[in-house]
C-alpha cells in the first residue's frame, strides 16, 4: 500500500486472492487489521516505484479507488407490516403457556446452571463466560466458578462455547477471553428484537425459525432466541447470517447478529425483574415451534402439584418450593395459580 500506492480496495482484493490458498484462512477482520497496519508501515509513499511511475501511479490509484470503492449496502430496516404478515394468526396464540407446552423441558424452575449444563459439554472442555457487567471480560467462567445470578443491568453469557483462556485479539490489540480466538465451536446464533411488539415477535419466531433451543426475556422490552446453526467455521457462520438477514425486516436487531454475541441468561435477575425462560428445547429440533405438538399442559400440571403439596400438609419443603416456583412462573396466565402462590408463601412464612 505504501510502496506501490495501492488503494485500500486494491490491496484488499490482492489479500483476498492470496487468502484463498491458505489452509487456515484468515478472517475478514484479520485482513482488514493487516491493511490498517500497512497504512502506518515504514517507507515513503511510492518507495517501491520508479520515480517516473510515482506521479502517474498516484493519479491512477486515486481514480481506481473512486471506481472500486464499494457502494454502501442499503440499510435493512424494521417493517411492522412485514412482521404482522410473518406472525399471522400465531400472534394471538403464542404466549408463555403455549411455548412451555411445546418445550422439551418445562421452563419453570430451570436455574441458570442447569440451563448451561444442558447446552454445553463441560467434560469436553467447553466453558461459558458469564457477565454482570456487559463491557467486561466476564465475572465468572462456568462450570469452574460460581456464576452471578443478578446484576443492576442483568446477567449475560457468551453464546459460543469458549476455552475460557485469555488470548490475543489482533483486531483490538489486547488480550481477551470473549473474542473469536477463544471460541471452540460456532454453534449458536442469537435473534433478538428491541422494536417488535413481543407477541408479534414470538409469533414470527414460532412460525418461521427452526432449531430454536431457548427463548428468554431480557427483563426489559426485548426477547432473545438462541438458535442452533452448527457452523464449521466463522466464515460459514457469516454465510448463515446472510441467509437470515431478511428477519431484520420482521424486527430482528441487525446489530445483534454477531458471531461472538452476549445474550441474556435465564434464571437470573435484572434488578427486580426476572430474565424469564419462555421456551427450552436443548436438542434444538429441526422444526419450527409452530410445527410441534404440545407435550404437556403446564397450567393443569402446576395446579395438580399445588393440590398434592396441600394434601401432604405442606410437609415436603422441597416440593413446596418447587410448586411455588411453578405458580410464580405461570401465575400471570392463571388466577388459580396466583392464589395458590400466595397460599404457599404464607405456609413458608408460617413454617419459618
């Protein structure tokens, strides 16, 4: 770039061609980092050209740069009408009980540690970085450290499994354990929306997105879906991302479509609001949720659990706690469970 007065676009084209012959290809970020370094490299401008070539080369380089400069892609935007068309009639059906009835695991009472243990293989060396401060290097590494379950702004985890070790991040010029250099598998993609109405967004997810393993609220206005993609490489992950960009028109946050992405950890608290697990299917079935048959009736099940512990005189404290958790999880959708939760809380206070 300095020696031959190449424009950034010309130099990138040469590097990309060179990169095709590599056994382990460099990422786009790594190539761009090399170009940024080269701009500040040693030598005077045009030092590899003959003096007679320099003025002409500068003119040609400037002209080529104008021609070859990539045109900006049109920005994808949220289209509310598109979301309504995709969600269709499911927007009226998809709520917490509907999702829980189609879950592999009843999401009520699933704690953060259990959630991670069902999605990651600790015995194979997979580690998960957990954060209560978003811009940090993480407050804990699961499963070797106790993970935080609450934070003023909530609790997140890095979706991709990592080795948990600090490694050089060449793009930022510092050590990190949350960058792609630490990733062990490109397994997950996070779909989230801050703009779409929750019921419409849930309806769209249920209707068109297969292989969803979990859906979690943020403790705020957004809902996060963890989708299994099993990309072999970062490049393949990026290819899959391009295939799903159409969901941005349905409300998906384009900025969240990052291969190294933090997402909300269910079973944790954002201040006084729960990051609530709405749907949990650890095997991430190759179907949309709308194509699945119900596995249970969560409202009837938890009514039955409450009656059972009452018939036992509330003596089984573990069962009482479990029933209370279920009542709280679904109480918003069933007045009977709300009343039962109040009774269970009174019983616990009485016993204490």
